[in-house]
C-alpha cells in the first residue's frame, strides 16, 4: 500500500509524462546516463527559472534554489512525497510511523522549526570544531590503514575498498558503534539510499523497509548499551545518555547520520576520482600545488554534485521571483542544476579546480537545513583523495565506471582500478 502510494502510482504517472517528452518526468525516473541527466537539466532550465510541471514547480536556477531554501515561507517536503494527492499523502504518513526513516520526521531533515531547532542544536554537539578535530585525526589514521590494505593488490574497487570505508568508519566512530559493525553501516546506507528517489521498485522499497527494521532494533540495543556502560566519550553517546532527545528522535537522527554521512561522502570521493582521471591537466595542477586540494573539492561538489535535488513546500500563499505560489505547492530544487547555472559559474561544464567562486555551489544546501556534516565531508574528501593520489601516482581506472543508478544520490557503485603503472604495463605486454 505504502509502496503503491509513494512509488507505484507516481511511477505510472511519470512514465506517461515521460512518454509525452516531459524532461522532469524523465529525470525523476532516472532513465538517463550522466550525460543525458545533464541534458535533461538544461531542458528544464530552458523552460524558465521556475518551470511548471503537472505535479510540482521545478528550478535549476541558482538564485531561486538559494532563495527558497532560505525563505521561511517554505517548509520541508520529501521529494518522494511531493505532488502526491492529499489523500495518498495522508495514508503514507499514517503507515510505519515508528521506523527511524531518515527521510521522514522526526529526522531533522524532515522537521520544521521549532522542533528542528532543538534537534539540530543537540546533534550539532557532534560537529563542534573540537569534535571534528578528533575525527580528523581518525580520518588520517584510517586512510593510511586502508591504503596499506590496498598495497600489493593488482586490482581494487575504489568505491567498495576505499571511498565507502572512510565515511562508514567516521560515522561508526561518531555514533560510538564498534568497528566490527562497519559492514552493517554500509549495508544500511546502501539499501536505504533509494528511498530518496521516486518510483523505486517494490523490491528496492521492501529491502529498505526491512533494513530500517534492522536499524530500529540495533539502535534500541545500542542506546540501551551506552546507558548501561556509560559514555565512550563521543558527543553522540553523551547526548544519548544525558537525554534531551527521546529515543525515537535519537534513532531517527542517528539513522539520518548514517544515510546523510555515508551515502553522500562516498559519492563525493568517487565522483572526485572520476573527475580527476578524466581531467589529467587538473590532477597535474594538484601535484604541482597540493594547496589547491580544498578548492578542488569545492569544484568536485559543484561539477558532479553528490546530492542532486531537494524539495520544499509553500506553507502559505507567497511568491518567488514575482511568481505567485499557492500554499501547499511543492518546489523541487535541482541543486546539481543550480551548480551549473551559467549566470553564476562561467563555462559551468568545465571542470576547473582554480575556479574562484566554486564555493558558491549549493551542494550542501542552504538556510536552516544546510548540511551539518559539510566541514567533516570536506575534510574526509581532501584527506582520502590526496592520500590516494600521493600513494598511487600511476593509478588507472579499468573499464567504465559503474554508476549507482540512483537519481538523487549521484555517484558510482564500482570503480575498478589498477594502482600501479607497472602492473598495467606488464598486463598490456
Ligand atoms: C559530500 C557529502 C555531503 C553532501 C553533498 C551533503 C549534502 C547535504 C544537503 C544538500 C543537505 C540539505 C538537504 C535539504 O536542505 O533538504 C544536507 C543536510 C544534512 N546533512 Fe549532509 N551532506 C554531506 C555529508 C554529510 C555528512 C558527512 C554528515 C554527517 C556526518 C551529514 C549530515 C547532514 C545532516 C544531519 C543534515 C540535515 C541538517 C538539517 O536538516 O538541519 N552530511 N546534506
């Protein structure tokens, strides 16, 4: 029932619209490859800064996306629920309300003030500069351990063996989950990620719901254990012990950290590897001047954004850029499209790590929901990518990168690579 309301019916409707050539429908269904996705976004941009579709308004305009994200007249909306008829939305909200779903309240991502303010303030204690400095030291250590593990291997998967391992370990540390549970964290993230898309298959939806039940059971035990054993010193465990948030809110936000912290950062690192392999001139600039790494990460976030879209809903009759917007209207904000807005970024399709204003991207959102983990994600990416290219200057990708096939969380499932030039030469001869 829930799948039918959230995915089955919208899929049928979108398929019909896609057959009539509506670019937003085709984009939403994820039928394009990366180049096709970018073309589709340009078709939407060409339809105007705020394009009307049968179900929602949609924008790839930087100014409009930023304005909506910062405007109190707009409240959160799950992209997967936007445009649902009221009756279906009501049914959806009544089903499975207890599961710690990162894309449903009380996850802070899906909560408006005043609740949002309180949840965010509590969870933000895990992201103070001091907490991040502690995690940074772990990222350095971990990256070296992971690279040592790759040494001597002829062929590796840079996503599974490396890019995903970094954020999974960081989130485990942050939540006080033991390292032995990292594969579980990775499985959760991977299975739950499709929930941000619309029209996913029944199998994918059922898999995600089963995984959320596992998360629920695990987190219940985890917080019970933390309370029995006392704080392990991590801000999150202290918060769980001292209280301040109910268990349901804690579980939802811990699950959000798994989804938001792992499934995005793995994409940033993977997309960054592909961008640099496709632009050897930019990689050469980094070899000459490693001080460029932070700005290279901003350009990666802009050029191939790990989170492609979000949505908001008008909480009252309002207007945006002179367009009247009725209460309840959903607006889909194409962050990846805003990041290629030619009004803000010169030659937006060019990957240029020296771009002076790359940091104006909206890859981390904006306004009150702006990414809580942005500083952490930036540090993870700089450390992981720099260490990888320093250790293996002759790294080569083998075969075509395999995309995850998701629409919103944009990144690679698998990047097969040869680490040493010598090994490549030997195989070729
Ligand atoms: C490259 C990596 C990342 C990207 C691209 C990214 C992107 C985003 C975006 C676009 C939003 C805002 C969504 C909206 O307004 O609807 C967001 C929110 C959030 N992100 Fe990230 N994120 C990343 C990494 C992380 C990490 C590492 C963490 C935590 C460990 C994290 C935790 C969060 C949380 C908790 C929120 C919700 C904030 C709120 O609702 O107030 N993210 N992220």
